[in-house]
C-alpha cells in the first residue's frame, strides 16, 4: 500500500513539473510610445566644387539697329593750296593778295539749294587738330630780312560750288606765302529731310563742333 501511494505521488510530481515548464504564453503587451527625437548632428564639410559646364551655344543674331537720323555725306580734301592768286591794292602801304578754289562734291547740286552745307577748314601748319567752321586765321609769320604778315581763309556755299578764299596781308610784295600755305577742307552735306537739320535749326546741335555733327549724322 505504501509502495502504491509513493508511485502515485511521483507521477503527480512529474506532471506538475511538466506543466510548469511548458505553460501557455500570456497575451502580448501594448507597443511602447516613440521616443523623443535626438539632437541634430553637426553640419558636414562643404563638398568639392563641381567641374565647369560646357560653353553654351552661340545665341541667334540680334535684330538690326535703328537707322541713322537722316541722310548726310562728308567729303575731305587734304593738303590744299589755293589758286588764282591776284594782287589787290597797296593803298595803306600793305600788300594784299587773294586766292580761291572751288569744290563741287558729289550730291552737292541736289542738296545745296534745300539742305545744309557745312564747310570746315583745318590749318596743316598748326600744332593742333582743330577744324574751323567757315573761316580760319592762319599762323602769323615773320620772315627775316623780308617782312611779316598774316593769312585768313573763308568759305561760301554757292549755287554750283563751295568756294574757299584766302587773303594774305603783308608788308612785302610777294605772294609766295599764300601760294605755299596748305589747309585741309571738309564739306558736310545734309539733306533737308534729315532730322539733323531740325537739330541745327533749333540750336540743339553745335555746328562749330565737327565731331558732334559727325556723331549726329553717323551712318548717313
């Protein structure tokens, strides 16, 4: 009887031990909350500069510029000596000699009667490079053993030509100084329909300034 009771107890203990080791898994717990965001990391080092890109294609040509303000032409006559030298008088004890030369540039006859004609004279003996409008005084001179004098140039726009005149006044009887003197002459013709003519008439353009006139008539 004792032996049988002991066997039952051993079996019961074994069953209890077996149940403790392999018991049922309990239900899964709720998911925990997301943790707070950590601090921002330090800024990384600047990357290397990229390679230079290829040159772009050439753009299309631009539109043509606006035409000039009018129609104008310029004619230059370099190293000019006057002609037709003649003696005028000696009434006041001085000797006067005069000379002239005519110029008829292309388009002159079509423009002279209705447009604008500007005549500039430049002294080739002077150190400066100044163009004088219509008139010019040459350099006074004195020749040892002979005498002294001065020369003046003027111009006039006639119906058929521009005439440039020279007048030598001296205290000796010789026309050589006038005969040997040299000037440059520039004639600017501007059509009556040009906008430049309006600028001249209202005083907006200083015709004594050849460079200003040439800028105003550029491209014409």
